[in-house]
C-alpha cells in the first residue's frame, strides 16, 4: 500500500504537536501533513484539491471542539467537512474518504492512532476512484 | 439581494455530457448577490469546478475545466471581461442568478450556457447561513402603508387587508415557521403609535405592474448615454 497517499490538514495548536513522531513504522501509507493555524482555517477548496492531486483519503485534525483557542474553529471545520463530504458523495469519490479528528496536543499517541485508522480505512475502500480511472 | 442555491452536481454534469464533443468548460462566477449569499462567488466557483472535474473524470468523460469570476454577470462592462476566458470554450457553467446566465448568453450567443444555480428569491440574510424572502418585485411598493412589512410576499395569501382567520397566536396557518405578516404589521404599527393605519382599507392591487403585465423594462433617459 506504499503508493497510497493520505493528506492531513493539522491544526498547529494540537494535532501538529502529536504528528511530530510521524506514523508508526508498521503503517505503510504516505501521510502528507499540511499545517494550519487553526482547523477553522480549512477551506473546501483545499480539501477537494487534495483529492484532485492524488490523495486517496484526507483528514483534518483540530482541537476538541470545547478546547479550540479560536472558540469555534473546530466546529466550523466539522461543518465544512460535512458539506465537502456531500460533494464527494455526489461526484463519486465518496465522502467517507474525508475524516475529521479532534485531538488534544497532550495526547502523543493519537497521531499514530489516526495513521492506523486511515490505513484501515483505505484497506477497506481501496484507492481513490480518480486514481483508478487514471490507471 | 437575489438569493440562489447551487444545483446538484450531477444535474450540471449531465447538462455538460449532453453537449456533443464538449472538451472545455468555463465555470463563471459572479461577484454580486450570489457572492453575498455564498452560492456563486469565487470560492463556490472554484469548488464547483473542482467537483465537476472529479465527477467528469470518475464518469469517464474528462473535460478541461477553468474558472473566472468578475464583479457581475448582469452588466455589460463586466460581462465583456469574460471574453478573454472563452477561447475554445464549448460550455459555460454560470454560477450567477438567472439574470446573469441569460445576460451572458445574450452577449456570447455562440457559446452554450448551463445554469449552475436555481435562483430562488429576493431576500435578506436574517442570520449567517439563513436567508428569507422579503420582496416579490411586484412593481408597486406598499410598505409605506404597512409599517415596513410587506403583506404581498410575507402573507401567504398576499392579503392587502388582513389578517385572515388562519392567523393564530401570530403564526400563519400555512406553517408554524411562518409568522403572520399582518400580526407583524400590527405589532410594528402599535410600537410606532400608528395603529390607526390598520383601519385604512387598501384598494385592490394593480397586478399589471407585476409579471401579469409581461416582462418589465425601465428606461431612464437621464442616465442614458
């Protein structure tokens, strides 16, 4: 599964800290992280662009909703994700390939868990239909 | 503002697929009302372009899709700016309201236009993400006589002398989410100490000023060039 690519948009205040260690060695997916000042900065255009540029799955990792330093950043990100998931369903890529995580900066092993989750998801779903078409 | 709602992506993709040998598509955004109501501005145009590229790719009919957004699609000085983006374009998906789609199509009759939105109503944002209808564009405004609340669009029966018997506790019988316009008018006039206006009988409306008189047109000689 080494050609499987996951793009993660991670909040600088929480998930970025836990992502420092990178994915565990037994998870054979490429995870490309994009740092955001807050999960609330995530934009539908960025999420769709990630899929267009070859991501098989995308996740956004922000703070727990009640702990966001920008108050509503994580909840806004969740709502935007819900909208983009609907679009991904409509275009046939599949909204289940887009996942939101809420991560506390003090929870070190969480990123490893996210990496395993995403690898498991892609094992179940296979490569993005966009990639399948191009192949 | 004109309030519009984005069409299902599948419907737009089907319209493109129905055009024989369409290879290049321009998704044209509008910087006017549809930007303000978050349905057809630059951001939504980029999202639509991205979604359509993916949809057409997944469906095995990939097309080249580009975007351009200008201030409005209902004024000639902005419509002309789209020209540079239309080279080799077979189809334009216009993210403007129905006015913009038609005006663009009038100006570029050789190009096929597909609407990206369903144009809904003239309304206002009562809160972020919620828009409500406020004007039916009837052509003869009665707001001066009704405390600034329009009975034509906000009363389900468009009654000029209300309320009707379906008004219960300030709510219209049509829906519990619809306030009775005539209750709103009463409350507004009462607050302004002008309740006597409720006794004025408004005459039957001249609907020839509305669509019943056919498509409308305004000519202003003072501003014509």
